[in-house]
């Protein structure tokens, strides 16, 4: 059997790719105007840009949310499994498909915190902050994380080579192993996600997300801001509260 230490890879980042999108500010406008224009609502889109922007901002401010649901964004996310377990708590307006350890051999890629990752928690749950750790603490985290991953993946490989089913062998793998999933959502559900999974000084309701899921959220937010700039501006103006 080959040396597991040479096989195991470590990384400190996450990847988010926009796979496809049917999402633009005009989607919000025609969805809202159907209430007054009926079958002529689509024809009214684009006739007055300033009026459309005003309408979107009004809807966000007054929390008339359903017009923000008539669009779609699909992302491919690669991150540690523990990030996905937090992510999948968001159920309304989200669809998920994740790679399966039952059907494929999982790759030997594991998460290890980067040197910029704050390690020490201060404060009570729900209102805590993280501060810089010492160099000694960081070295302990890296050493122990690497050792645990190498031992776990070696055990995983030994079981697979012995003919044990993948769904059984995967039980020894830690949640720091990377996985990939597709995530599909609409603007309203994404704004709800961003309000909880980012820490932003402009938020009306402060949130304290785990840094690793915030890294995912930040990349998704960049795509959202480009796809639907007026909606995104309205989201910011309303204190980053989903309508």
C-alpha cells in the first residue's frame, strides 16, 4: 500500500462557481407588476428604469418578498463537509445535490485552517468573537489536523482495499474532508442566507457566522451583486434583511 502521507492534500480555501443563472432585476419588476398590470406586466418592464429601481427598493424596504423569488441561481460549492452541514439548515428556497461517499471513493483533500484564521473564542454563545491565536496554538492546530486526517484516510483506504463497501469505510473520515455540491436558490432565499452567514457592520440584525461558511457566503454574494445590482443595493439599504 502506498504511503498515505504522500497522498493526503490540505487546503485552507473554498471554491464557489456560478454554474448558471436566470436572475436579473427585471424579474422582480414583472413579478411585482402582475398585481396591477396582469398579462401586460412583462411588456411594462424596461419602460422606465428609474421607476423599476424605485419599485425594487420599495419592495425590499416594505418586505414584500414574493417578487424576489421568480429567479434562479445555481452554484457549485467545494468546501469541507462541516460547512455543508451548516449550509443545509437553509431549507426554504434551496435545493441541494452533493457528491456521495456511497457511490464514489472520496478524494484525500482535507481542510486545515490558514494562518489568518482566528482560533480563540471569546464571549458567550450567540454573541462571541474570535481573536488571534498564538503561533504555538496555530502550530498545534495544523499538526493535529494533519495527523488526524492522515490516520483517518489510511484507515479508509485499508478498508476499501479489503473489499469493504464505501458507505461503511467512509465512517472513519472526519468532517474536515472536502466535498462538492450544487446549490440552487432564488434571490430571496439567498438574501436570507447572506444575512445569517456573513458578519457585516451594516446589518440590522448582527450575525456571528463560522468563518468557513462565511467564506462561501462572500463568494456567493459577489455573484449576486453582479447579477442583480439593484436588488443587491436594496438588500444593503434595508440593513441586509431578506424581504
